[in-house]
């Protein structure tokens, strides 16, 4: 272990108490006017964790007619809000989706296909109250003691950052400016005000079409970052589907919820239906845990910048990601190409850097041009070189991380509303084992017209990866920030 990495881990362990005592909390609530019936039915999130910064992306899936929408985000001072590339989630979703391969039949017919259980995850917005006729509302003169810290536009959104000493005054301000705060959410906002939080209020600029809506990311300095799930209850129904992608130097799981994964020995391939029982096992996992739990369906080290083995080919080839008519060997390269296919404002300045990052271990550092920048040692790569125009999510999210130690973990949940009353706390798993998402079942049914049989172990066993010692739990929650109003089928698929 390098001295630099050891110093990083020692600092992280020494500051562990601050993760609970003085965290930079943020969470988002989607507020719906009482006359509207839109319900938030799902969240898809991504979180990157480093000592330098914490970045959270979010998209919302909704049911109803999203003619109006509003969103309020409690943040600690210093948090910034930006639009994100829609392609970031598209590539993470498609690249981590489950694919169950067809085992070989010994009675003839040795084609190897796969059954994609990944499905889709659309995103939407919740409703917002109509903007005031004259200029979208007067943000310059709020009633005291509410202070407008800043205001402006971010992509297609109108945003204002508020600071308040009196919870009642803040609720009055939000109500007068078209943010319909549910009665059961007001006590939560009161608590945030008492704890010294600012608030970002956001809605679509008048005249913007729903197709212009984009995901949003929130960046907070440092890694002491908490995102309470309780605020997410605003606008949700009885059950909320959540997908969380964690980017960090290790594999993470929930500390204060149940955890699990689909065991390879439980998978069965039915030759009669040409499908597996993965979907049934997934549904049963959540049904057996009505209080709420998180399913780890993917956990791999090195997949973002490096090639990974494709288990459906029994190790004969590496996994590739196809965008249009071209295949790419890493998720990072596919992300940029997907952004181009989506018509985003992309340049190719980052492609050369992305092509060689998988060959070593590089620390991603922010632009360091000022005199007060701390010196960096060892192999580094400037974050700005990871940005390709609008496709800048890697540049924003990986500062402070080491490319050779980077994991992507996918956690899925179907949480009842009651479970949203507590925060989600992440911790590093005891065993840093990879969870493969493309597997071939051990068991089969109706093979050659017969019954269940057990074949040889065709699943490549999970690899254990070393976790840097000293990592401590990170607390986070869901964020009602990003949205899609009309989900477009992604052009990205696995081949």
C-alpha cells in the first residue's frame, strides 16, 4: 500500500465521528399541488464517494400527468447544483442490467444466448404549482426572515437558494411562491431550518418543454455527507422503487437495512420457456422483506475504465457495450458515445484519456492552478481531461478517487413508505466480493424434454478484492432532484 493511500485511509478513520456529528446533509422533496394526482413511483440515483467531494445524481419515475412540478432540496452551505448528462444513467442502467445465459444442452443445440432481466427504469417529474404570471415569481424580495442567497438558471430550470431562521416564514415563502408543501413534510422542513440548512428550490423555466428536462447532480465538498430518506416521502406512493449506483474505492451495502443478492445456486433455466427464474427470485426477495431491504445485483471493480470478462462466454471474451453500430470495451467510452447518440453537446477531448486510464492506477485531481492548491504526488490525472463537453459526469464525480481501485455497485430496493422514515446508511462490505450480473444457471428444467438437472459450475466464481483498511460507514439517502418526463429507449445495449 502506498504512503499516499495509507495517509488517505488514516485521515478517513480519524474523521469518522464527523460523518454523524457534522455531515453535509441534503435530500430532495417533490411537492405536488393538492389538485394534482401525480405520484413519484421510483428513484434512480448514483453516488460517488471520495475524501475530496461527494456527488449525487438523481432521476425520478412518476405516474400521472406532470404538467406542474416543484422540488425543494435542503443543503449545507457550499453545495452546488448542476444538470447532468442523461447518458450517465442510461449507460449505468444498461451496463449493470442482469443477463441470465442459457446453459448448454447435452442432447444437441449448444447455442449460447442470454435472457435480459434488466428491464427499464424510466424517470419523470412530480408536479409543480403554476409560475406566477409576471416573470415567474418575485425572488428578490421574500418576506423576512427568509433570505435569498442566490438565484438563477441551471439548464432548463429556474433555481433559488434560500436561508431562513424561522420555519414558519420559510413555509410561508414556499407556499406564496407556488411550492405546495404537504402538511406531513412541514415538520421535516422545520427540523432542517433548526439545524441550519439552506434550501434550493427548483422548477422548470416558463416555456420550456418537458422533453428538455434533465437529471441533476449535487456536489458537496468533503465526504461527510448525509441524505435523509424521510424527505423523499414527499410525493411518493405506498411503495417506492429505488436504484442506487455507488462509485467508490470499494463495494458498499446498506448498514441499517437488510441486504442480499440472488444466489447462483438458486437460478434455474427453463428450456421450455427459454427463460430463467431470476425475476421470480427478485420479487420473492422483496416480498420476504416487507420492512425494506437492498438487493445487490452488480458489484465489479475496474469496469468503468477497464475491460471485464463476460461470463456468458465462459471467459472466452470480454464484455462489450454497443452504441448504434459500434461496440466499446469500457463503460466510460460507451458513456461518451451514448451522449453523442443522444444529440448532446459533446466534444471528443476526453476520449484519449479514457482509453488509457484502465492500464494503471491514477488519482483524479481537480484543476489546481491557485497558489493554495495542495501538492499532489504519484500518478495523477486532471479531472478536466475526463470531460467531453456536456458529458462531464466523470470529471465531476471522480475527483479524489484512484482509477485502479474504483468499484461500481448497484443496489435495488422497493421500499414501503414507512421505511422512508429513516436514513440509508452505507458501509463497506466485510468481504469485498464481486457480484456478477451476467451468469449461467447451475440448474435446468425441461432439458431435452426432461426434468430438473444440475450441471457443472458454469458460473465464474466471484473474486474477492481487498478493501483498503479503515473505511468507515457513509450515510446517505435518496434525493428527489432529477427527472425525465418522457423516457426514450436507450440506444445502448449489451452484446
